[in-house]
């Protein structure tokens, strides 16, 4: 139940698919601190909220 309250955590591959970028790009964002993530064993997990917040802050207004 606690996981439902905090949201779902995604793998790097899932984040890459959502953002339509490579896994390497996601790793770069994580290592640079632009995309917060938690380390689980040897892999990273990124919360859905972190992905959503990153995408919201990356919107570029052309007009």
C-alpha cells in the first residue's frame, strides 16, 4: 500500500521509452542530477512523478 501512496517507480528502459530517448540519455540525466533516481542493487529506479516533473519543466514555448 505504501508504494501506491508514493507512486510507481520505473526502470531506466521504461523512462527511456516514455521520453522517447535512449537509455544512455536517461543515465546521463540521472548522473547529472537533472532526473532524481534511487539505486536498487546495481540498477536505478525513477519515480513517475520525477519523470513528469522533468518533462513539465522541459517544455519549450516557441510562441
